[in-house]
C-alpha cells in the first residue's frame, strides 16, 4: 500500500487533474496542443540533456539492459502484429498490423515513465529510463513506421523508406537531446552555471506537465469501436511485456538493481499516445489505436501499482 500511496497515487492524480481540466474545458481548446509542444520540445528534452550531460556515458549505455529490454519490445511488437491477424480472422494489411504492433509494444516511456521513475527511484532512475526511451524509439519509430510506409508508400523501395523512418527518429527532440547529452558527457564539457540553471528550471517542469498533458489528451477521446484489437493490444502491453521483460532481463541484468527495476516498470506502462498520432497521420486503424491508448491507460492504474508493490518500491 505504501508504494501505491507514495508513488502511483500522485502520478495518476496528476493525470486525473489533466483529464478533468480537459473534460470541463478549463484551459481552452488549444491547451492539449500547446502543453504537448512545451513538453516534447522544451521540458523533456532539457531534462534529458541536463541529466545526461552530468552522467558518465558508461552509466547510461548499458549493453545488457539495452539487449534485454530491446528483446522484450521486439517480441511484443511481433505479438501485436499477429494479434491483428487473429482479430480480423486473417485479414489486415501490413500497415494495420504494424500499428497494432506499435500499440502493443510502445509504452508511454517519456510522458509517464520518466516521471514515474523519478518518483520511484530518484535521479538514479533517470539514466536507465532514458535508455528505454532510446530502445522504444528505435523499435517503434524506425521498424514500425518503416513497415507502415512499405505499404502506404509502396514503390519507394525499402532502403528509402528506412532512411525516411530513421530521419524521423533522428530529428525527434527526445532522441536528439539524449544524443547531445551523451556527447557533452563523453567529451567532458562542463555546462556553464547560468545555462545549467536554465536547463534545470525548464527540466523540472517536465514531470508534472507531461502527466497533466496525458490527462488532457485523454479527455476528448472515447471508446466506441475497435475494442477487440484494443483489448488484445492492452493485454499484450500490460501483461505480456512485463512478464517477457522479467524473463529476458534476468538473463542480462540483476532485476534487484535500479536499472533492472526501471526496465520492469517501463515494460508495465500503457500504450503511448504516439500510437494514436501515427494512426491519425496515416489514417489507418484510428479507432483501434485510440481505444488501445484509453483502455491501457485506465488499466495501468492497477498494473503499474501492482508492479510497484512487486518491486517493493516505497
């Protein structure tokens, strides 16, 4: 109960506050877009950069954690793709299957995971949390988007499609801020005090604003169709991914260490809103991916709390 009250409850309370603010239109029609842009362009990138610039590179680039978590994400991506074939009884194209794979494997590691790891493990939880962000971005944004575009943009060739998907990751502020932070740390460059204070001030806003933004995003979404696919994606994301992570990570890292616990917690997170964003962008499986984000976020109140208790986080 202490883990639920001290860590999970405050996190979900901020999400609920954002949901209520959006539901009652307290911040205006453009609030969700504006806050999301602030978090994704300023707060989270500066939090990542500031933390990594002061952290030894070897502490972050943990090959064992990278391999174990990467395998868990890849496995659930594949299972998600297969679940589309089950739900549609053999139908569904490559793009729809890829979007289902994304919904089943892409956890909300940035907006929810980073604040959660900060609350559960303090600053020690940030470096391994950022590594899971890198893994998720590579699998979902490169592999997932590339497979979608292989069907949507047929005729462009796989190599050109891969380069376009890789470029989308490279210009994303989160992976870019991680790369810059690692570069500054690697060369031993000290960030000037005024710049460091600026980075820390904006970075401190990342956790509460990201959680509030999740609630705002969910406020105008509803579940009407695509429940079978969404239900399968939710089961794979919230149950199978943590179980697979527990098995696979045990072969690579100590599950009782902070990196091991962070990876397990990140594997238990709900589907990221990016699944809906990509579905909207390609105009494919929009209702299924919207429902997956909603269902998994609601269910994660219980599953994330259970994982925190299991990990004996206080």
